[in-house]
C-alpha cells in the first residue's frame, strides 16, 4: 500500500513538473498588441481667404478662425482649375480645399484650390468679343 501511495505521489509530482512550464509560459507571454491603424485620416474641408502663404505653410481665415496648415510635397494645388505651385496662391485670394490632422494635432494641407476669378473673367471677355464681332458676309461662289 505504501508503494502504491508513493507511486501516486511520484506521478503527481512528475505531472506538475511537466505542466508547470506550460502554465508559467501562458501567464508571462504578453498579449499581442492591437495593430496600429494604417488607415489614412479623412480630410476635412475648409473655405476662406489667404492670410499668409509661403513654400511650407498657409494661413487661411475662415468663418470659425484662422487655420495654419503645413504645405507638404504631396499637397495638391490648383489655381483657377489649373495645376499650380503653392507660390501661385496669393494673400487675399479666396481658397477652398481640405486638410488632414495627425495624432499630435498638426494640420497638413491635402489640397488647396485658389479662386482668383481670372478664368471666368477671361471666358466672359472672349464671349463678349465674339458677340460684338460683325458677322462676315458669305462670299458668292465663282463659276
């Protein structure tokens, strides 16, 4: 009887010895961290008047206050619907566009669309000139 009791105790000790590392490993293994979001931030739109502009930043006065936007190499710039450089945008010009905000709160211009009205003025002038030009009479065909 002593020997069967000893055998049972020995089996229990060996079983614990084999299972203990597994239990400890399960407790000490850190949980996998959630994957960082790689989804791009959704741009926020703005509309206002340019207060200041240089190659690296743009300040736009909007109805809610001034927006200071960083200008990146990826910023899409148009002036009167034509692709342009940020230097084509001038102080006092009406602009629309969008920007993104990073985790620190820094805002970067995603797009800037300048509206000088020059494109519309040129189209109106061309239409007025065409309407004012006298019609040319048809020349008769020669036999």
